[in-house]
């Protein structure tokens, strides 16, 4: 495969690994800057995502685009320049992927990536990032305890920094998640409304009821324009469609009812012309 177009700063690679994630072989690398990076192209393929659309989404995002880097990584077909995201931004990108964007049979996999991919990839590199240094053998017991305490302190510092990054990412993603939730709720409401509008067994809408009432009015006015005429037209409408009120007309009968009223109106007008 050819190299991807350079995107972001080029970072030299220190360590490259291929991490098994439920059968998906995810390439990742530690750069010379100490960061762990994950190429995004293999993830697109594993999750059935459109490459062009996802690259554009990353470029549009001010945080993701700012920290995008290009690393030369061998994914099995020889070294290639690949667009990569820092590992700590991987959850943010994953939670920004709409379920609808993933292939239907891969949506459960997307959730698994969201839940576990960061931890699995971090565990694969943490030994290189936080190497265990054996304490010198010539230390006194007190000095050994002090060295152990310092090692624990360093690990705790790194853990605090990792948690800080995760919290920052959670705070960054919260408004996006809330916005997506609102949009999904809105889309669901629209879908329900559309289904109701298309259901032939449902009653006619307010707009259709107004149109039907106008058609009744036209017929009654053509007859005589008085109250008995209105009553006669409505009574015939109720009898014909077995309803107790014009708003109870089924949507499946709406077009037929309008056609019938229109035909009735035309018959009245034609008879007026013939008798004049």
C-alpha cells in the first residue's frame, strides 16, 4: 500500500508493537516524544468505517487535528507513513463515532473498543514507559525502603497524570455526548411522528381534518348554505365511513373521502347549470 498523505507533524518511532484485541491486530508505536500513537486507518477497517469521512471528521475537530501526527510504521506490508492519534485521545475519537456510521454487524465491536481498547493498548506499552529498575544491591535496608518508596511515588505520579488526561478527555467529550444524545432523541421523535403520519390506520392529521372540513363546507354551500345542508353532508360522511366525527376518519380513507365530496360538489353545480 502507498503512504498516506502527511498529516500533522512527523514523529520518529522508538518502539512498534502489534497488539491483539479480540483477534484484531492493532499496530501501535511509541514515538521519540514519549507518546504512544495508534494509526487510525486499521481501526477504520476493523470497525467498518468510511476512511474519507473519518479523516475529515478528525481534521474538523480542533483537539484531534491539533494532536494528529504522522509516524512511519510497518503494518505488515512494509513501512508506511500513517496518520496517527495519541493513545490518550483514542477514547474521545471512539465515543465521537456514531453507531450509525459503523457497519450494523460491527456496532457491538465498536462498544467493545470504547470500553477496552485504551486499557489493552496502554498495558502493552506501560512496561516500556514505566520500566522496572531493580534497586542497587549495596543499599542498606533503610535505603532500599526509600528507593522502593520513590519508585512507588513515580508510578503514582504517572498514574495521576494518566487519570488527569482521562478526566480532561471526559470533560472534552461530555458536551459532544450530550449534543449527540439530544440529536438522537430529536431524530427518534421525528421518526415516531413520521411513522404516525404514514400509518394508514391512524386518524387524519389536523391539516387533513381542516382540508376535509373545507370540502364539506363547499358541498353544503353548493346545496343551500344553511345548517341542515351541513348536517346532511356530515351525516352522509359519517355513515359512509362509519365514524362518529370527521376527525376520526382513517388516513387510508382520506383521499377517497375528498374525491367523493369533490364529485358530489360537481354534481350539484352541474345540475344548477342544467336547470338554469
